[in-house]
C-alpha cells in the first residue's frame, strides 16, 4: 500500500475550503427572519437544521404613548409576567418588562432577543445575544424609552426570544 503525501499547496487549498465551509455553516445556521405578520398571542415555534435546533417564543407587544400627564391621569399597567405589553406611557417616560430564562439543556445555548414593528426603535434589551450555560438562570429587563419628540399614538410589534441549541454538544463551539 502506497501512502501519498499532500503537497503544501493542496493542503492549503483544503484548509481554505474547510474554513469557508465552516463559515457558511455558522451563517446558514442562524435563524432570525423578519415576521410576515405579528402574532396576536404568545406563540412558540421550532426550526431545525443539521447543526442546531431553534426555539422561538414570539410575544405581541404594544404601547400607547400619550402627552405628559396631568394630576389624576390614568396610566396603563400590565402585571402578567409573560406579557410584553407596556401599557400607557407618557412622553419622556419609560416602561420596563422582565423575562426570566432558564437553560435546562445539557449544553450551552445562545439567546437572542429581537424587536419588530413600530416598537422596534423604542425597545432596548438589558442583555442580548448571549450564551446561557446548562442550569443557568438569567433575568433580562426589556426597556421601552420615549423622548419628548416621540410621536404620540399606539405602537405595535413583536418581541421574539430565540434560543439556538446545538444538535450535538460538540457543536457548542459554533454558537
């Protein structure tokens, strides 16, 4: 049996091809598509590819921006822990919602939060695009900030929590 040695040039070509393939896998393995329409109720979706499983929780979200309040003005409060509606907020005011995430998997997962629709520019996440270790629990605040120049009216949209789980533990390095 004769063993052939790869020339340095062929080895470099294979190395470049392998690197490009790995890069494509990472890019293709992302799942962040703009929703065609916003959900009216909380929904849950699962998508898979050969490397990752994506769990996507979709939450409707809205806020009513009103002029600065006067004495006796009613504010809207939402107290359901799963609800990402911000209620009624006066110009220059802000609202905060909070979600708790827990990784019950045996491997790390990647968490990404996305806001869509009219509320997108008003929403900011305390923490985003992060790794959650096995059995780790994290609380993430979601802030909705207005300025005095924010347009008065109703803003609607959607906030998605996307969990990217490796199909096999050795794919963790691609998170």
